[in-house]
């Protein structure tokens, strides 16, 4: 593929190459999503026992041969695997994630309600940690190997080494029990948002600072920076240029961290009883409610893949060399 | 600079060694049995008999921390070691054979990395419901990838070296070349990677345990101990703070060691 691009007349039409790249991105996105959906459907077969059996046991019905066969017939389990996969996928496209094993209610509204709450929590913590990490990373890179850099690196190292469940437990201990600043069980108010957001933001800030600092350092070691310094360009403008040129990479860093954020929010939601999708999925795991678990993985996976694909497109759009 | 790094590595390594020794000899050091419940000493504050106090069932927290470290650290090391082996093996195959096998395996690796790791791990561990083994499988699905990529790229650059072509000309078999020339040269970068993975793996495993997807009670494990004792943190904070402190300490020590070794290797070249 690379060969065909380079042998074509150079600069004939940049729009063509851009459209080709977008097309390739799109095909890749669809390919990955199909694999994701297939793996998610296969999750149902990971544990021993077929869906009919799982459904009956999760509803607490005694499993006999007759009941089991009737249930299998009703769920259409006697048809081939691929047919069932296709039907399930078609349903997902129409926004139908199946019915819950627990209460026979459709799964999609439950997931949507949880997702909304999770997005609130996740975006608040993402925003908070960006507000802190971005300037600190710039500062650390700019003052490399001097006191501010050491302090920022130390903080980032500890943030990076703390599991988020520990942060939340320690925060609870310090703020609720020792200092009595917050009630132990907070409702869904702004006050209730504070501790989960902090618990999610601290480890993320640590990772962001570490990765962004490394990225700024790469940019600072480029020739153009040395050239600007020789020409006596003010440090202020120099930093602005460096930030502009690292934006693409920083977007990629952020997009990759969203995966960790999703996993972390499952833990945090369960600690603080935040009614998000993570709390829903843990309840479903205990109840062996497979359609909810599958919907959760499918939704989170799709968001993650799409966000990273978007970051990739932005990365190329932000790179001025691609447009020349 | 390098001298200073070396002493720092030695000190941190010694700290890591002490943690490992304490956990290995948990049976000798632990003052009490970690599973014996004592109705007379429920949620007792730290004292001479129970240096870290007791938990909700009157079990000695210090002994449980020591034995729990065994579970946590053994699972972490075992998982990192397995990923190391699997990743190195796959990476060397990709690097030496090339062709369709290389393309296929690297494609699989790419696809595995394009899903959110912890989300997949939670779902898989939850569905497997197999205790620590399930949690390890769930995390291991994606862990081998970093080792495989590293091993592959290093194998490819080693393959360009003159001593490889002379070994081929000398009529050595491919397996022989892999064993005697490629594998030993891979060890240093892969070992560094393994060291940096220890902290992350421990965070992941104890996170899964905390969610109740790891060990099955009453087995002592740091994440599940914290999760259990969280319910009565107001009455017996020591039952949470002790395992929390050792978890943080262990992760900090291993992360720091990983950073130092990486820096050491970077200043070398």
C-alpha cells in the first residue's frame, strides 16, 4: 500500500490522499468494530453452560431437562451460531440490546441511563485532570532537571503508583471520618460528585503529566527550538510553538487514557454508589445477567475505538506537514 | 551520574528484596494464624499481641497482610512471568520468520490493544468467575502484547548483526541461532519491561480483587482485605490502613525500581 502511494505523482492531489486515508480509517474502524461485536457475542459462551441454562439459573428456576429444552427452543438456541450472532448484531444496530435475564426488561434503556451518569463523572474527572496536568507538564518540561521539574515528577510518580480504589478509600477516611468535611454517604449532588471525580483524576493526572512531559521534551529537543533560541525568540513564544506542535500527540495520549478511565470508573462508581454504567455492570456480573455485561463491553469498546480513531484523524489534521 | 543511579538501584532493589523476603517467610514472621477467628478480639486496636490490630472476625491484620502479600505478589509475578514467556516466544517467531505468521500475530496484537483493557478484564473476570485464576487470565489476554512487540523489534534489529549472518554461514540451525544469539540479547530490554509491568499488574489485580473478581474469601489478599474492611473503617481504620499502606509501598518500590533500571539502560547507550 505504501509503495502505490509513493510511486503516484507526488502532490498531484492532496485531497485524494486525504480521502484515501479517511477511507482506510473508516474501513479499519468498521473491521475492528465487527471483531469487537463478535468477541462480545462469544463472551456468552466463555463460561460453562449455554444461555438458556444461565438465564434459568439467574432467575432461580430449577433446571430440568424439559424446562431447559423449552427455554432453548424459545431463545432459538437450536439455530446455528452465526445466524444467532447476525440477529443479535442486527438488533444492536436498531438499538435493541436484548432483554435482561433478571427482570425481562429491555437492556438498552438501563445502559443508556447508566452511560449518561458515567459520562458526567468521566468527563468531569478528565477535565479536572487536564486542567492540572497540562500546565504542570509544560512547566516540568520547560524547567527540566531543575527544582520545579523534580517536584512535578515526584507528584506524578506517586499519582501514577496509587490505585484509584485506594485513593478513594483514603479520601473517605481523611475527609469524611477524620476531618468530617463531607458526609460519608453523599447523594447525587455536586458534593457527591467531588470525591469520585478526585479519585479518578489523581492517577490520571499522574499518567498525563508523565506522558505529556515526555512529549514536550521530544519537541524541545528539535532543531527548530534550538534555532529559535539562537535567534533570541522570547521563551513565551517558543513555548507556544512547542505546545502547538505537540497538540496532535497530546490528543492521542488523552484518547488512549480514556480506556483506563472507563475501567477506573467501574471501580469508583461501585465505591461511591454512583448510579453509572459501571455500577450496573457489577450488579449484572453478580446476577449473571449476560445481556447487560455484553452491552456494557460493546458500548465501552465502541466509544473507545471511535474516540481513538477520531484522535487519529485530528492528529493528521493538526499536522501542517500533511497539508503542504 | 551512572554511579549514583547504580547505588539508587541497589537500595531500591534491596527494599524490593525485603518485601519479597517478608512475604516468602510470612509463615515465620506472622505472629498469628491469618485465618483463625477470635470472637474475643474483634476489631481490636493495635497492641502487643496484634501489632496491626484485628479485623471484623478477630483475625490478625498483620498476619493477613503478610499472607495476603503472598497471594498478591505471587499472582503478579506469575502473570508477568507468563506474559514475558509468551510474549518473548511470539515476538521471536514474528521477528525471525516474518511473512504471514508475523503479519497475523501482529494484527491480533493490534486488535487486542484497540479495546479498553480494564473494561475487557472486568467483563472476562466477571464471566469466568474463577477467582484469582480468572482475574489473571483476564489481565493476561492483553499483557503479552507489549512483550511480543518489544521482542519482535529487538529480534529484527539483532538479525541485521554480522554475527547472525556468520552463524547462518557456519551452518547453524535457526533454533540454535535463536537460543544462543537472539534470546540472550533480548533479555535485558525484556527484563526492564517486565519490571515496569509489575506495578501496573499489581494495580490491576488488586483492583479486580477489590471489585470481588479476584480471590475467593477467606483467602487473604490486599485488594479484597481493603474492600472488606472498608465497611467498618469508622470503627477499625487499621484494618484498611495496613493493607493500603503495604500496597502503596510495594507498588511505589517496584515502579521506582522499574523507572531507575529504564533510566540506567538509557544512559548506557
